[in-house]
C-alpha cells in the first residue's frame, strides 16, 4: 500500500447515520479481474446475494495505476483504459449472471488496488468484500504480493477469499464423527 493511507491507523467510524443502507440489506462488494479468479469471486458473491435476498451486489474492477501525470497522453490512455474496462466488466458480469434477478451495480476505478477497494467498501457501506486469489505461495507471493492478503490484514469488514473447490490429493476420513455413547440412546 502507499504511504498516504494506512487503513489500520484510520480512526473508527462513529456516526449516527451509519450504516447508510436500508435495514435488512446486506451490500456485497466483489472485486474482479477478467480471469478465473474474477469468475470464482463473482460466482461466490452471486450465491451470497441470491441467498440473502436483499443484497445489492457491487461489482468492481480496479485498474492498478498510480501515475498522476497530467499530460494529455496519460489522460487519454487512462480514459481509454477506463472505457474499455467498463465494457469488459459489463460483458463479464452479464455472462455470469445469466437470468438471475439481482440488484447489480458496476464500478470501474483506477488507482492503488487495496486503497481503492477499501474506499469503495466505505462509500457503499458494504457488509462483506469478496475477492478471488491466484493462490500463489512462497517466492512468487513475496515477489508479487497478494492483494487478497493485504485486504484481509487491513480489512474493517469481513473478507471472503473465493478459490475454486479442489480437494485433489486429499482423502476423506472414513468416519468423520465417530458415534458417541450419548447418540445411541
């Protein structure tokens, strides 16, 4: 994260108008890249939203770019990237949503990813953040960092890490819960 904001040092919110969403609503923020991790995160978020019934789904794609140059060429590049990402996000969500009737809002932002996710979470008063992960470990994780890990470490609301279900290489326990004496009566 950049040196400007450390979510761990932000004072707690003490506002009488909080939460801002209607009673009974459960806003969900799902952050997607246009790949399998985004697909996994979006599918989990759709399941949560459908199960809850009153869960607005905020689907966000963040373009990692912290350049602040005011040059015309940089502004044009940023504008083109944002417009392209908006189209891609709309297509990505529509392809996975199908005919499910959910309250879905799209958000495309540019900036430092973790800070931008937290800002969206605050702005839309979400109850949970859903993100996918590549599942990198060891040196690859150290070299590239992990947005999911940074979100979990500094989060101020629950974070669900969506990974594909894969129990390959594992074996089931023969009797997960052996019978107890008090169960037989």
